[in-house]
């Protein structure tokens, strides 16, 4: 069985593991106050071309989302999100557990628009009994989204503008950021993201690390006492240097982007094979996730050798599945799959 | 200016106030442990024909909703509600502030169906990563709904059945219950509601009391330690007897139902006048709220003498407004309004 | 049985009730946005000699404490309080239920000192792993305290100074403020309290109202969006004018202070009788609560006709009880009690 | 500089790291549903001699504490803990952030007694206004405690008994459990702990793992939906097998106990050296932490080559420090330190 069901089936890229082994018996300060975290912080600032950024390393995505959002909001404030947003559907109400409503906006491709944000903000402000409603204060987007789509520079600029105009924070969940930034359709870079967002993170868990998300905060209001929040939410790793070491290994020589590109290219090949075979897609997207609609008969056949992530029934004879490549996917596995798709 | 904008513009029915005055200087135990609350509890049990019910008196609706819901749910559980439900839109995220997600279901008339509940429950149970999603555990309905519609006995039975089958609590917000139970289309009574729901409340604030909601709990699991929850959520009134005295005055001789019927009848007259004048309705409903669509010109004219609650723009020349009658509305005011609608 | 067990056994002062009756059938705006609340706000500003104060009316003390504290703090921040503080022992963890730790300081008479606050703040700041501890951000005091003691002007000034030096908010719970301000030992007034505290409240529930606490906010940071917080915490009374009307009745002609003084004077007479009878006190204090230590035999005898609040066992033959007078206590009842104490 | 300041300065034991490397590129299910976690679960059940135990792996101690406690309690319930308990002082209010009060009990050596628990429970039950107070529902202990002391079998039995009598859950924080179980004074084993506690955890972070705590739940009431809680609190590691693999490596051949014993023995040698040198101890204890009182002059001298954890000033010329050994401490370092203590 070859697993294409998600992008976190394996451990870490060998270079990450090597680095962890090499530094294993060193004695360092705990809680992310060691030199490796320090170096990784500086490196991320350099990549974002902004020395004033605060960088904090967390273990996972739900933890990062919940910590950032609860650190930013006052109790009566909520966060706008696509209805398909990870915080809205797949975090067991982590955001609500910290007291905040996720204000969901309809979305077909996982993205939300500046206009949707403006309208949601307006409808709150203009409501007569506005104090009886949750106050929108943050916008959560993921890039790539849960449906593998990405924001263009123009779209992100528009979102950023409407947020700043209305005093909303813009937060980008970058759990798969590597796959987004190396997509052939991408026109964004870390520098722009750091400028346009108030806070975002560079995902490691799905891109070559054992675990880890590097939270990057540009808005000074969000930096204040952020480390207290990490500790309170259970996210302060005792041996914090494990996170610093991993991000150093990933980012120092561009490994993060190299392995992301690898996954995207393999995904593109699978996508092309699907197109050639005449299959349609639940959503068209240019990153490492492929949302293809397969005849049930075909799916049953492929299911003998491959694991996909079932999405939804499309009609009586067709289902949509998610096929994921990752930094760890081998060309060999992909060629085998393509042959079987074609066959 | 005559106010038809809501059903809580005045104080209390004179008989309620008289009773408060008469008992004013008596010394009683605090926190709802006095004799008046005791008598009111017994009376409500008698009206519901079930001596085992727990009855607790709270001050307001948001407080009642938040206290009941947070008392019932474990942290990872959520409450299903119509998207128009009061807890979903007009309580500043009170439910979320206690850590729970409101799982909203689409609704056009303020009601939700047994099928919607079943489907929502199924889609959770059948999801592969169900532990990554909020677990539905309670169903919140309001009767009458925020749009003035009411549940039939058959509908409530169906909801109750699907809840019991799936281990969900059924909670009815009865902020306007009097107006519902005395509607000409109603076929429910307190006994049935107490049987079919796990918890509900009899609203006083909008039906003749200065304030107060009588929460009635039939499910033993929800009774346990409920008074701790009232205290913690700030809802335990020091001079609790004020609530007991008011509900006694309202319920002892059927005053509650008499004044509710009064409001419904006046609403019906206004509704008829609107129909005769050719106006359409945002929603058709049989209680004290009328959601009529008026030409903007007519609205401007009426607006000189009457206050309504603006709902939404319908088209370039029409708006929907809510016109409310209540226990306190005089026939004189209504006749004047009808004349002006006709005129 | 005459009840001296607490100061909220009766309803409201007759003038309060009259005013409620007189305005009962008026139609006003809801949620405290009516004219009566407006007038009461202005009156309180005038009494505090500061037109920039925000005044909001809440129903009860636990609600006021929880709303003020959760509105002021970020998630990692806590509130310093005497270990005997109401929020620390008698609110079923309401403050914790909003996510915040009560950082308790030892106290023998219900009061805390500027030095205790300074030391607590220092010990946090100087701790190596300060981010692993709750950050003190607010100081909660009650005046009079739960033990009936009061803060002198010098003490409050010292507390205010240490708070401002260290960026802490000073919050005074004034549930019994009337009894404090009219104590023969008091040297504080509303103007000074408004200046020295960031937020405080004038308690109505225990001083002549049916219910109600007037929260007065001087610090601009605490005013922002405060009404959202009231709504979210279930404290926004639909018929908010009930609160405005009551505070107008209490404060317009000095009734609040007059009836408070009355209670203090009667308490003083009981206190003197106890002293003459040779009884000791759990704590010496100058307001409406008397914490006297009685022989169990005597207590049993008095218990036939009077209800006190049992405090604690002092030794094998003695118990401490709380005897409360209030605005509603009659001279007749007190004279009877004194005779029985002497007898 | 040699670090004796804590027991998590290094990475993982080499055998742990080897195992992670060996399994690195395998494809497994996520979220702890892989085979390694399955095997580790079975192994722990075997060690505890109870196949019905639920075992869940979490990343860190604060996360484990917060998840277990918030999963177990209803909103009005609190957890009893020594005032020195980790949850009470060093977790930035994580427990309170989930809505629950930590009810602290005085302790001089980090331990609490069955009598203290019984008294606390009694005082709640017997309080007249018990519903106005937080209801004690869980007892949190750590073994070893934050002061390195351990519970005897008799003490744990007494605690367990009083908890079961009163319906309280007993929860043991075992962040340093290995050091406790291999202490020369210990008379407890995993089987007894699993029987006497409702839930406890076997700490990996401080005993040879990169990170990880194995939560073991025996009480069925606490098992229900526990994995939802892990996800909601941000503790569900995507590559969950990392935890299973590590615990397998640690527990399969007794490595966990072997390396714990090693640390205890080295600690004993340091302790003896301190005694011989005439130094007193802040607390006497038999595990890997030594709380010794040193002359400031001596401390300054040692501080040139060794890092300790400063505890507190004892008098004008003396300070207490914590010296920690761990699984990673070398005999060489300890011998050097002993020489310098003696010298």
C-alpha cells in the first residue's frame, strides 16, 4: 500500500534528522531560548527582510492557530474565516474553547475575498444592536487553503488593505506554505507576506520537519506577552531547541523550498495524468493536493494499492478524493500511480 | 411616538408590580430559596404535570441560554441551532465565551427540522476524523422563533425523537413562549413541551414581568449541580424572591396566557390590515411579531408616529420591518396604527 | 424570627419602589439606553465630579466582578485579591470561568496593603521564568471588605500609587459602598475613589435597591467596548431603565447615604451592647456588619428569635457570628436584640 | 559550564534517537493511531497489569495537565493541589484558562495529605452557601513532587481512599515518575499507581525522550471522548508515532528505569558530598533533584563552572539552589562537581 492520503505520513527529511542527531547531547537553555532557536529566528527575519519580526516556534498547527487567535482577541471579538477554514471545521472547536466565535464566510475554493471581509465588517458596524453581536477583529486565511488553492499577490494586498482600513488583524495559516510559495502559479514571497499580514506561520510539520510551525509576528500589538500565551496554551516545548534546529536545517540552504517544489512537480504529473484520463476535479489548484473526481469502479481498483483521502460523493457513480504528494513522495511511487491511473 | 419596535418597552403588568409591592418588606431567604420561589416552582410543575421537574429562575434570556448550554456540555461538544437562532447572532458570542461552538443549520423561517438534526449528527459520526470536529450534543430551538414562527406538536415530537435516538439534549428557548402557546395555530402545551424537551424556559421578560425566565429541567443529567452554574455565570439574584413573586403573579390565575393572547390578537389585526393593504410578508407567522414588507414611502410616513424594528432592504423601493405587539399594547394604539396603514 | 443574617432580606426602599411604579408603563429604549439611565449616569458623574466617567448598570455583584475583570485582562493575566475576597471564595469560580487566576494575598481583616501588591508584582517580574507564571495585572479590593473593614484615604492612595507605578488596574468592589462611605471612620468620598481607582462600583442590591450595581470606569482603556462584555456575560438587562430608575431614586436626594448611615448607627448600637456584655470580636470594624464571638449557650438562646450568619467555631464553647443591619433594619428590632444580648 | 540547572538540557537517549531514525521514512497513520503507538499502549498496559487502561501520548506536561483536568471537570468544579504544585505556580494559569480554579492546600515538602483533602472536601460540603463556592472534584499530586519528594504506598492509598469516598478523581503528574519509581525510598510500582489513581502520566520529556508524556487513564468516566479533548487543546501530534516510538524505546527493555536509577545514584553522591561539607537542605528528598543551602561565597565560586537553579534567599549569607541530575548526566561531571563542593 502506498499512502497518498496526506502529507504527514513520514518522519522528517534526512537532513533534519541528521541535525537533530548531531546536536542531541549538547546542553542548551530550554523553552526556545537557546542559540539554535536564536539563529533560526534571525534566518527567518533575513528571509522576510525585516529584523523587527518576532518569531516563535510552536509544535503544531491547531496549537498555533489557537494561540495566535486567543492572544490577539478580546473576549467579545471573533475571527472571520472561510467556512472551509481549518479552524472552522477540523480543530474540535479549539478557537471556541478559548472563548471566540469563528465567523464563517461562504467559500467554494477555500479562499475569501476582500469584499467579503468588507461586507462582513460593514454589516456589523451598521447593525443597530451591534453590541449584541460578536465584533469581527481578525481575518484568518490559509495559504495554500484546505483545498490547495493559493492567494495571488493582488488578492492578499486587497485583503490586507481592507483589514488595515477597518482595524482587523490579518492572520495567514501557512501549514503548507512551502507548497504555496513554490507553486508555479505563485507570485508571493515571504517578504510580502510578512508585510501584508499581521501574523503568519511557516509550516514545518507538512514540509520536512518532524513537527513545528514558525509563527512570524509583524504587528507590535500582537507581540506583547506572546510567550506567556504559548506557555498557557501548552505549546512551550521544554526542549525548544528541537524546533530551532529543524527550522535551521530546513531554511539554511533552501531545503524547505526545494522539497516543496518537488512535491508540487509530482502533484502536477498526477494531475496531468488525471486530466488525460478525462477525470474532472472538485477544485482546480496548483499545489501538492489534488482533488480529483473518480468513477467508483476506478477508485475501488486503485484502492487496492493506494490510500487516498475520501472527500465526498459526487454522484451515484463518482466520488471525489484527495491525493497528496509531499516532500517525502518518491518519483517511483508517482510513476506507478500514474501508470495505474492511465491503465 | 408609539413603540411597536419590540416587546419589552414597558415595565411589568400591574398585577406583577402589585405583588412585588405587597411583599416588599418581608424578610426572606436569598438566592431563590424563599417560599415564593418554592410556590412558583410547584405551580410550574403542576402546569407541566410533572412533580420531578427542576425549576430555576434566571433574570434574562442570554443568561439562561449561556447557563443551560454551558452546564450541559463537555468542552468538545457543541450546540446545533438555526443560523438565525438568538444564540448564533444576538448574544455577542455568549455561548462561545463559555467554550462551545454553535453549529449553525440553514433556516428560512427560524425553525430547524428533525432531518437537519439527523443529517448533522450523521455527518459527524460518519466522518473519518470525527475527533477533529466538534461533537454535536445539544439542539437549541426557540419557540416562537426569532421570526415569530412556532413548532407544531408533530415537529417537536420528531425533533425530540431524533435527539433521544442520538443522545442529544433538546433545549427550547421560550423567551416568547406565552405568545407561542396562545397562538391560534398552536397545538402544544406545557406538559408536552416538558416531556419532549430536556430543558426549556418560560419567558417572563417579554410577557408581563419586569424580568425573569423560568428554566424547567426534566432530564436528570442536566439538573445536577445546576445552581452552582447559575451562581458562576452571575445569574443568581440575591433577592431571588423577586422572580418567584413575579412568576406567581403571572401564572397563578392564567394571567400569563391571557395577556399573551391579547398580544396575538392585536398582532392578527395588524397583520390583516397589512394584507388588506396588499403588503407582503418576509415570513408568515402566527404570533406577536409581524414581519411585513412596506414601500419605503409608506414606511417613512408611518415612521413619523410609530417606531418599528428595521429588518432588511428587500428591493430598491421596499423594506422589511418587524412590528411587535405585547402584553402592554393597547387596543387604542393598534387601531390608530391600522388606520394609518390603511390610509 | 428577626433576620440579621444578611443585608438583602427585604425588597427595595419604598421610594425606589414608588419610582418604579410611577414609570412602569412608559415606553423606553432597552438595554440601558433610556433617559433614566442617562440621567442616573449624569448624576453619578456629578457626584464623582468627573464628566468623563463611563457608568454602566449591572444587576448583581458577581456579574459586575466577572464582567469588569474579564473585560480588563488578557488571557495570561490575573487579579490580585485578599484571600478572603469575594471573588476568591464566594463566586463559584466566576473569575476563573472567564479564564483568569485569582492571585490571593493573605489578609486578616479583609484588606490588602500597597506593600503586598508591590511585593507580589516584584516577585513576578524578578522571577527567572516569569512567562511560566500568571502575570498580575489588576488589584481587586472591596470597600467595605467582606469583614466590614474599610480603607482609609491614605491606604487607597498608596494602593493606587503602586498600581499606577506598575501598570496594574485598581478595581474596587463597592457592593456595600454606602455603608463604607457613611462609616464614622471613613475619610474617603466618591470623587477620590473615582480618581484613585480605574474602576469601581456603587452597590445597590445591599443598599436600598431591588438589585443593581453602578459600575464606574475612569480608565479609558477599560471603557472600550465594555457594553459588548456586559451583553456577552449575560448582564445586559432588557428593561435597563429599571436600573437607572432605581439609582436615580437612591442618589438624587442623598437617600443612598441616609439609609446607609442608618444601618451603621444601628450596627454601632449592637456593637456597643456586645462590648458592654463583654464579648470579643473576630474583627473590629466600623460598618453595618458585626463579627462578634458569642458563648454557644448565648448563641443558642438568641437563635430562638434571631437569625445570624454563622462564621466559625472559635473554641469549644464559643462561635463567631455575623450580625448585619441594613437600610431596612428597624430601630425596634435592634432594641429588642440589644435587650436580649444584655439579658 | 556544566548544566545542573534542570533535567531537560539534552535531547534524547541515543536508543530513542536510533529508533526514531530507523522508523523515519515509514508511512504510518497519523494522530497516534499507528502501530508504534499501539504497541507502546499495550506495553504500558502490561507494565501496569491492566489491559483495560486507556493510554494516550501527549507532547508535554502543561499540555497533559490542562487536557486531563479540563476533560474531567464540569465548569463549577476545581482541582485541589499543593500550593507548590506545578499547575498552581508554573503553568501561566493553564488550568484557569480552561475555566477551573486550582484550590491550593499549604505544603512544606510538595506533598499533600489525605487529611488535607478530607478537610477541604468537608469544609465545602458543610458550608451553608456551598453553591457559591467552587466544588472540589479532583486531587492533583505530582510524584516526585516539585521538591523531589515522593509519596509512599501508604500515603497514596490514603489519598486514593479519601478521594473514592468523596467522589474525587485522583490525578498524578508523573513528569519525573522514573526518578520516583527508582528512588531507594520508593515502595510504589506502576501497577499500584494505576490502581490507586484515576489518571496519571509517565513522563518522557525529563527521562530520556525528546518529548512526550504517556497519559494512563483507569477511570472509565475519564476515558470518554478523551481524544477530542487532546485535539481541542492543541495536543494531537500529527506524526503521533514519534511518541509511540520513543516510549517503546524507553520501556521495552527497562531503559526508562535504568537511566532514572542512574540519575538518582548520581544525585545521592552529590547529596552526600553536600552533607559531608556540612550543608543543610531546603527539603530532604530521595530523587534526582537536590535542594541544598549554600553559602553565597561558595555559590559564587561554583557558579563559575556550574549552572544551578536558584531557589530562594535563606538568610543574609546563604541561598538555596536546586541541583539536578538526569538520565544524561555523566559520572565525570558529577565527580568534578563533588570535588569542587568538597574543595
